[in-house]
C-alpha cells in the first residue's frame, strides 16, 4: 500500500447526514442515512463502497462533494477542511459520474454542448478551434468518435452515453471522481468496457476514485480497498483481496453469497437454508444494526453497537465478535 | 435435475419470425426461433440486450406495437396456437393461463391505485363470481406467500411507498393470483441489487417447485440461469444459436457466442489483474443483418464459410444442439477445454 504512504487526498471524519421523515400515521422520524462514517482515500487510490440499496452509499458520495450538505463531521480535501467553505474552487477538482446516463444528460443538448460546459468553465478564453479540439480530444479520451459531438443523447447506446458522462466529468480536469454506480444500468458486455476505460483513465491521468456499487464483483475489479456499508454505517474496511477472501463481518459474507453462482454445480451445493427474507430490519434503537439478520448474533449484539476496530493490519471491522468467529 | 426427455410440452414455439418496420428499413428482430417449455420446467432465454429475446416472447403474448409484424411461425400452448387466437380469447388466456413479470415493476403498477385495489381488480377481472371480500383475503394470502410481512398494511399502500424489491414481490404476487400454468419472467431482477436479486430468485424457485408451474426466464446473466433453469436457449441477433440442458450449456458449450457469454458471469474469485472479459465489437445490427452467421463479425474463430451461409443445426447430444460451422466441419473449438 505505498499509495497510502503520504497524506491522504481525502479524509472524512464522523460524517453524518440525517433526513427528517414525515409520515401521517407515525409522525416525524429521523432517517440516519449516513451515521458517522470515517475513511481516508489516498492519491491515485480507488476506494470501493458496497452495500445494498438504501444503505447510504450514494448519500455518502454526494455528501463528500457537498452536493448534499452533511449534518455533522468533517471533510478534509488535500489538507484543507472543506466542510463549510464555498465549494466553487473545488468543483473543478472533484467530479461525479452518475448511475443512469440517460437521466443525467440533457436530452435537448448535443453531446458536444454537454461537454463544452465543462470546457468553458475550466478555460473560458479558448479560441473557437481550440475549444473544438478540446471537445474532440475529450471524446477521443473516452473512445468515442468525434462525430458524436453533433448527436443527441438518445442516439447513443447506454454504454456510449456513460462514456459521455465520463467525458463531461473529465472536461474540468479533476483529480478526484465519485463514480456512483457507473455500470449498474448497463448491459454486461458494456459494463466490462466501462470498467476498463475507468482503469485506463486512472493510470493515464492519475485519478483518484470513490467507486460506489451494489455489486461486489464489480467493485472488486476496480478497487484497491473496499468499504462495506450497512444502514448508514461502515461495517468493514480492508484491502480488496481481504474483503473478498477473508471477510470478517457477517454482512460482508452475506453479500458475497448473494452473487449468483457461476455454474449449476455450485448453485446446487449452495441451496441450503437462508434467513427469513421477510425480516424487514430497519435500524434498531440500540445494538448492532445487523443483529436482527445476523446468523452469528449473540445477546451482546442487541445491546452494544460495535465500533470499527482493527482485526489485522489494515483490516477494520465493526462486529462485536471481531475476528473471534 | 430432470432427465433429458422431461415432461409433457406446455408451450411449443416453432419458426417464430418477427420484424419491425422503421424508417431505416425492416428490423428483423426474431428470425425463425423454435423452443419449447415443458410442464413444471424452467426454460432460460439468454442473450445480450437487443438480441431479440424479449421481442420473441412479447410477440407470443400479443404485446408488440403496431409497427411489428409476425411473419411466420406458431406458438402452441396446450395444443392451441396462441398467435392465431382472437383478441378476446387471448385476453382470457393472459393472466389466467400465462402470466408475465417485467424488469421494472414500478412502471407496471398503476401509481394512483393502492396495491390492494389492483390485486382485487385482477382477480375479479378473471372471475366475477368471487366477492370483493374473498378477493381481498386471496390477495393477502398471496402477498404473504411471496414473502411480504404485513399484507394488510401493504394492501393499503401505493406503489411509490414500496422499495424496488417489494414492488417486484407485489408484481409476482399479482402474476400468480390466477395460478397460471406458465410464468414468463422478463429480466425481473436486473433493476435490483444483488441481495434483493438473490431473494427474488429463491422466491421464484420455491414458488415453482411448490406449484409445479412452468417458467420462461429471459436474462443476460448466466449466473441466474445456473441457479434457476433446467434448460437454456441462447439467442444472438434474433437467431437461436445453441440449445440444451443447463448442464450441457455450462459444461459443454459448443457455440463461441455461448462461451463468450459464460465468461461474462461476474465472478468474485477471478484473479484481479486479469482483464475484464468482454465480447469484442457491438451487438448485431438487425436492420442490415449480415448474410451467414450472425456472430461472425465478433467471433474469434471465423472462417470464409461463415459469411456465406447460416450454419446448420448440429445435434451434439439428445436435446443439445448448436448452429456453428466449426461443428459441421468437425473442428475442435480452441476455447472448449476450459468449459468441459
């Protein structure tokens, strides 16, 4: 982990984001979408973030960029606390790629104009031809033909649209990109191509990624380290290999088991009993958030909420049983 | 796993050919595909998006728009050709004998009605003699059956109040209300995350083994096929290129396209530095369908003959066949070793 040697590019501490929910029947309640998450991301590192939908991973990604204002904790970027400052100067350094490319590209704008907005923001004084070359260059960077610039988003396939989403993020020459489920909406064969593109760009441009996905097999392909989130908390954080081959948290193991078996033999071996899918956990008032679904829960799990602690060097896990299981 | 002969044939699709008229010319979406689904069996239709797998099934259910045309073929359901049924006859078949679930449940549930009223309406649309109260308790039972914890409360909720996985459970419950003999599932888990996907797959498997209903499962994910299906048809560019039992396909894939798709299964245990698998090149453009084999532009083993004629169907084992010139010419497939 030489990448982790110097000061991290991004450091978040006890970041919180709460939402107030008004419900006619049950009155006001607080949804703790992100509840005290701390982590570092080193320069040129890819940190993967996995968890099921609703666990707060997207909220965390947006809170880091202050697209949604955090309710507590701090964000330090490149040595400076950016939790409360005006984000404008940082917008060109920190970018985001969204999940569904067809949703986030303006259907009335040509591809060239979509990318040009970023180019104009970064370099407003370019001549016409310089500007055009810049746009073509960006399209080339993401392996799209220059004539795409004159087309509309609906004329492109899902994979091509996602390339435009990436080119748009790159237009301001950022160093850090939050990739929020960038391949989940794509066909399998396009998924592989986009992952390859992102890896290639990281190498060429020295980018740092926060890569968010619900699919552990995708995250693993991309990431140096992986953080596993469950109901607003980080439950495990370790090197990608360790998370996949030596998962410490019961929830991480459940996530790995949820991936469809690669062949019929494995599938048949695996058809054993599972926890009742009816369980609708919600966040318990006290204790571990996973205790109601956890197959190894002991009485203490219903009382004490475990903190993220080290189980081996560089491997952190929030479980009352720690590494003892 | 069932023996190869299997049970009685429930749905027999033969030579189905569907095209769409567009400004760019006729899109030949489905080109004479044949497959059959047996009673109590799960049949997988596998291929990339744009391969024609959904169109081939929607055509059978009469769900395609006016720009489409069924050029040829038949689809016998219990001996009756459903492509030639009158509108009313088809309507009484749909929902009662054959039900369907879709990829995006939230867009198939009506946003202005509660879950309960949509379920009661479904039951009463097929059988007026059932009272509202009886329909309500039937619906609640069915919601419980598909793993919903508090049916009474859910019945009063609107679709937007449900999560994606919950909506898909409701869709499945509605599809099963009339105890269909065949359930068609069109990528029902693609929009869900992996944990919910695993739950839905387990649910479908359980329901199928309990009720003995047959299932036609459309997907691009071979991992789901491994978990769920007894038999598989692989579709590429509107042609079926390989057919066989799930074991035949997984352990003896004969067509290069099938082999390529199998390599796309997301695996957690593959070495990290290995390049991400992909099938080179874009999927087939069905407007200018090439002469010869549809996969040849992307095929690593292409030969001259592949661009001249569509390869014949070669039987490899009982109920296992593939359309590839390599097999006809008796050549060993270089990539075959790792699957066998």
